[in-house]
C-alpha cells in the first residue's frame, strides 16, 4: 500500500475556490452536473456552499461504458437531469480523473439528453494514466499512482470527504 496522503477536505476547499472563480468569469451562470457517485457528492456540496438554488444534475456512465459487459449497471447510479441541457453552460464535476473512459461515457450520456452550449470538467484529483484525450479544465491535485491502485472518494456520515487508496491484484 502506498503512503500517499491526500486531504480530501483541503482539496474540496481548493475546488470551491476554483468554482467561485469560474462562476465569476461566466457571463451566464452554468449548471452543475456531478458524475455518479463521488462527483455527484461534490456537486451537491458545491451547490450548497456556493449558494446556488438550482438543482444539480447527475450523470451515470453505466450505459455508455466500453466495459459494460464486465461492470454492468451496478457500477453507477442513475442519470438525473432536472433541467433541459440544450444551450446550457455546464460544469461536470468528478472526484478522480484516470483513464478518461468514465468521462467519455458520461459525455455520451449527456448528449443523449441534448446539446449543451459548453461543458467544462472540474476534478479533485487527476491521477494520470490517460487512455483517451480527456483533460480537466481544473484539477485541484495531480498525483501519479500505479495501475494496480485505485483512488476513490468516500463520504462520512456527517458529509465530510476522505479518500480511499486500495491495492488491487490486477490493474483497474
């Protein structure tokens, strides 16, 4: 097991500051959309901490994954978009960016619902290891991990964030 220590709450505070800057620079207020599940937790907390009144959207990668046969539907929550995405400026929020395959899948899911004016990606951690040409507009932290480790956001009962780092016998 690696000795990597990431303070998820400190990274969230940096993400919140970055989001405030993004919102201040936008001529039209964007809508928040979280990637199930960690990204949805972040988007909901950002909505509250930024004082936004609009509901967030949640995007599931399940139906558009290229490994759907292995993972099935249980790997992610359901997509919920309580607003029309056509012509909207969206900020997609996720916890950890790795290969880019989840983001590709959620973008495919998003475009099943319409054509947004723009989509920006904000993540807590970019762990490298990209397999697709996907990059975040804002990545609060960048780390390098071997493919045999997984990094995922967890949420405590009181809503605080922490990271789980696990060794896997085979690459994720």
